[in-house]
């Protein structure tokens, strides 16, 4: 399995493309710049199977409909944020005058609870990691040794919790219970910024002192 981060939009939200056998791929958090993303996928001859969302803040969903239509693929999101795709007030785009209101079609599949998921050639574990938002998810690919953590955990930082539905104590618990229990060499792919590892964050993340 290969992975590539593609920072998109003014906030440089990391969209991740995970590719495997037969050039099949999964697309995580297509936040904006759908033309750029579509061109890249076609240039690499990837065959997208699905869009998977860590959560539904505007900077993670801006290109969802364009990419879904371009490749005729389904969208997966946690049930707690199913309405966020449709509502600019919930996904946060209505809060900023310089950002157009973002509203997407409903997700094709709602994720309900922690489980192992199989999409085509890809098998991964779903962790519920709320705190940054009520339906935040992390996706653990054990064999590849990586976790896509959305805006829960960053290199040297954690997700903000001052947005609607955010909860600092809940986020710290999510990180401690679900992410820091993974092997220390697990690669963490965050929603913004560079990749890190579980071990590095355990050792040096100032927000996680004591864990």
C-alpha cells in the first residue's frame, strides 16, 4: 500500500490517497481544489473506490461532490455528522465571510460504531475519536502501520476544541484510549501538517504530557 498527502485549499488540509493492488485507491478528506485532485488521480491512473471522511468540517469536504460525481463513488461519514455535509452552519463554512457556504449531497454510507471495514482491496479498523467534532473518526491500517487521524492528533499538537461540538477532555481521552495504544512506530497522518508517529507524540507532544 502507498499513501500520498495532497494539501488542498487555503488551510492546506491534507487529502490522502491510499493506493493498493490494481491501482485501486481510497480518497480521504477531499477538502477543496477538485480539479487539481481529479487531474492528479487521472494522471496516476488510479481507480477510486470511495471517499472516506474523518469528519465534516468545511475544509475537509469542499470537493466531496465534485470527486464523487467525477468517479461515481460512494461517500462514508460517521452518523453523528450526517447533517453537517448539508448544513453550512454545522460544517463551519457559514462562519467565515471569505469562504463560500459549503453544502454537499448526503453521504451514501453512515458509519455507526467501531468496526473493521473492507472496501475493495482495503481492510482497516475504524476508531471513534470525538473531541474535535462529535463524529471524528480515525482509520487504522494495521498491516501498513499507519493511522489517518484527521484533526484529532497533529505533529506536536492536537485538534482545536472551540468549535461547535468540540470537547477538550473528550479529545484527550480519545487520543489516549484509541491512538496512543497503537504501536509506537505507527505513522500518524494528520489533517494538517507533516506526518508523525505515535512514539514521537508520546515523547514530545506538549498536550499529552502525563501519558
